[in-house]
C-alpha cells in the first residue's frame, strides 16, 4: 500500500511539473532571460532542492523503478511462472485501452476547435509557456485510433497526448523484466545476469526497470530487514534522493549542481539528468522499504494510487482547455494572479476527470485485461466470471498485480 501512496504523490508532482511548463517554463529550462512574467523568487528555485516539488523527471524514474519492482516481486516471493504469464497476456490491453481513450479525448478537443485555447494561452504567456504547438495540427479519427492502439507502443510518435512517449519504454521494459525473470531469476548466479543487463541498459530509461527487479530480489530475500536497525542508512538514502532528484532539467551551469558535471569527464555521452534521477528514485524506493515511518506515512495516501494512471493520462487536457480558458479571461487582473487562480480552480476538475476516467475506463480495462489473461491460462468459466464481476478487494488485488502505471515523464515536446 505504501508504494501506491508513493505513486500517487509522484503523479501530483507530475501535474505541478506541467503547470510550470504551461505558465512558468523557465522553472524547467533555467532560461530566465526569455520574455515572460516571472514568479517571485523564481530564479532561486531552479537548480536547488526546492525544485523537487515539481521534479517531473524524478517522477518518471520513480514510476519505472516501481515497474521493475512490482512486476517481479510476486515471482520472487512465490516462484510461480503463472504470475508472469498473466502479466504477459494482460500487459498490452491494460496499457492500451486507457491510452487509446486519452488519445480519443485529444481528438475531440482538436476536432471541436478547443485547441485554439491552448495556442492563445501560450501566446499570452510568451516565453513563459512550453506548449505553443500543443495539439496544433489537423487530426483524423482513424489516425487517432492507430496512434493510441499501436504507434505509441512501437514508435516515438505521440502527437495527441505527448505523455504517451512513455508507453514504448513501459511496454518493452515490462517484457524485458518478464524475459529476465523467466531466464535468470531462479539461477544461483543471476547476479552476473544483473550486471550484464545493467551494462546493456545503462544510459537508457530501461535501466530503472532492472534496478527495480534487483530491489525486489533483495527485498524478497529479506536483505532490507537486516538493515533496518542501522539508523543512518535511511537518512543517507533520503539525502541522496534530495540531492540527485533535483538535478536541473536543462541548464546546469550556474546552479549548485554544476560540480556534478564531472561525471561527463568519466562518461562523455551520459545523459546526466536521467542518470541522477534514476539513482535518486532507486534510493527513495529502498528508503521506503526500510523505513516503517515512511511506509506508514505513505499508506495514509495510498488511495491516491488507484487514480494515478487516470490523472497521468488526462491532466494535460484539463490544464490546456479549462485552465487556459480561465487564465485568458482573468488576464486583466495580472499574469501571475490569473495563472495561479486558473490552476487552483482546475484542481477539482483534475480530480473529477481522473475519478470518472478511473471508474469508466481504467477499472473496466483492468477487468478486461484480467479476463483475457485468465481465458488463455485455461481457468474455469466461473473463475473468469467471478474475477470479471469482482469485489472491491479483488479489484485492488488486480491493481497490485496488473498495473505498473506509466510514469508521467517529461516528454520530448517539452525539451
């Protein structure tokens, strides 16, 4: 349950990250010389640990590490291949159906002409917005269906909902985990395989998946329990999370993180941001697994977890259309006042849309994916029917087994 809480909080951080892109882009770019209306103390936030509040890239890494962990922990605890088979059979439907629904929402926005609100809001924000071209293209229904059902899983084309760039990584990263478990998880010298996969995936977004599997292996073997009594470990891990997790999104020169550029002397081609936030996410997950205090705190907000995927897929549309509309109409009172009020008024709508999407899209997708997996694992018709109908407890269990929600990262459109 604590991991659901961690997932939910990470999703909120993602929303804040895109709010910054919408109205105060320099908070993500560090380019304060552009023409925009700055927030108070704006230049003192970028490139400091304060940026953790909207550190979207860190959220990406957290979600990917969690993916590797949750996809593998059940197998390490039970050694049952049936768990992996269910994941394999359900993975595509579980990810695709909600993703497709989000693309169709974007299509409706474009077809109805509402995307003009985005362009107008971005124009008013000037250099303070990173969304001047969002949804500014001609769309067709068939193209939207093709994109949501197929292209986002096999290519880097994701014009309707740019957050779906993670689908390619999430989908293939998941199957990399399944392949590793089937081939090496039971082997005595699997640590050599871990080392090989780390080398192969280094400097890619697939590395967090492998690190998540390693953490699951260590957790299942009781390794973390042995370290719980060493009081200095968790504070050290949290300090590392803060230091590395707030590594600047773009400009590093002139920030407190400039000295970390030394890593490029050793590894010239390394993606510094991806490396440091992956390290931070790994340290954070380890801290949560070793700290009862952290775990108990996160359990209190575990209810956020079930809305994470829905919020991830829909929040940009609320931000683009509703927040953009309110912002434009409130501009006469001042840029920052208009933007802040627009964002605050959007909070209930973020929640409402995520709630409805979860109820009518996400939940049926989980059930359908579960039914499909059970159908091909030769379970009885009664068992299939019971799982389809389900109780709330069963549904929560299926969430734990089936969903590794794609993190909401920073898309290429925002670089």
